[in-house]
């Protein structure tokens, strides 16, 4: 498979790239810096704000494009940074599609990494791909972001927006941040702990992306989260147990907002009881369907070392 990737230096992008290299696939990254001659894959410099910054002839052919570009949302939001979050997703996706449009043969599939924040705070409601969007800053971005991805269908390209839960790995993403207080015996739930927290092990996330490339009927939004969605309190207890540390403390929601800002409300305090309906109906097999198996995999080796 010939894969074109934006955001390849990010957490998911790096893991996917490594898996593709191991499979013997051809990988090309669009990068904002000068290409490195020592990179294990082909790099092409681009400006995400300028669709004319890339010569389509240099890109050549791609069977699948993976779009993982986007400024991190896990930091305090100012009005200026909110604009950056939005532009780095919506405008970048639109410009990527313009580049794909210029290729002699556009890819057969475009997968854009979206998020479950599109549902907002939905309490106990069971959410699937057919559920409507909610409210909030991130939901307001996700709607035009996914619409921008769907525009790829005009090129005859299958378009998928992968709505990721929290991607779990001891080597990156949000789990090391969650685990840090537990190492000092200060771990516990966030807020009242009843909010549903969708998650997925990194291996399952990458397997799901590759599975989507083989399933021509999967299109539009696809929830990429484990079926074992958990409440925040259960997540905290399971992290503590996997690490052999107590999980007795808690951080009130108002304190979390004061310390971290608005992003913690939409990423950690909001409740999204999301089910991966499309993946399960298509026959995808999760290697880590529950939190216990997921966290045991990530923390047991460190504890036994």
C-alpha cells in the first residue's frame, strides 16, 4: 500500500508509520520542516495553509491518505489558540484535498483523525455514529472539519472520519499524564467520576485504521474506541490497581477548570458513552476490549522490571 500521511510526527502518526514500514508499505509524509535525508520514509515539505506549496508530481501516487494534522488541544485555550486549533484542522484538511485533487489519480481513501468531542457532554446517552453532534468548542470545530473531509468524495475518494477515544499507551498520549499522580500516591477520580470516558489501546487504534482500509463499505464517521467504555472513577481505580497504587483522592471539577482551563471540561469532564457500532458490525476484533487487559499490558512490564 502507498500511504500519504500528514501529522506523521504525532503520537498516532508515528505508530501508524512504524506499522506500515514493518508491513513493507510505501510511506510518504507531508512535513512542515525541511525533509530529512536520514528519514526512513519519503518526506515532502508543505505549508498546510497553502495548497500550492506541493507539486502533485512530487507526491506521485497514493492509495490511501491519512490526515492527522492538528494543533494539540491539551493546553490552555486563548482566543488566539482556539483559532489555531480550528485552522490547523479545518483549513489544513481543505488544503490537503486540493492537493489530492491535483494528483493524476487521487487516493481511493482519505481517513481524517477526528474525535468524540463532537458529541459534547451527553451524560448517560448511548452514542453511535448515527448520533447527532453536541455543543461545545470542540464539537463546533469537529462539524466543519468532518464536512471538509467528506468533500473528498467529489474526487471519487472514500472518506472516513475516525472519531478516536482516548488512545492508551504508556509511551505517549494522555495515559502517562493520567498515571503521573498515581506514582506519588495521589491518584483518583476527576470531578464526580461518573462521566463516561471512551478509550482505546494504541495497538487497537492502529489495527482499526488498517482494518478500515480493507472495508470498502466503511465510510463517513467511524468511532474508534473500545467497546468497554468506562466511567472516570472506574478508569482511575483500574489505573491504580494496574500500577499497584491507591486511587483514593479526587479533584473537584471546579479545581480542574481553574488549574487547566476549558479544555479539561470538554476532554475529561464531559461524558461520552460511545459505542464502536460500525467497527463491530464490520467484524473488527479488539485485542484489548476492556480496561483491565489494556492497562495490564501497559503497566505490568514496568512494575516487574
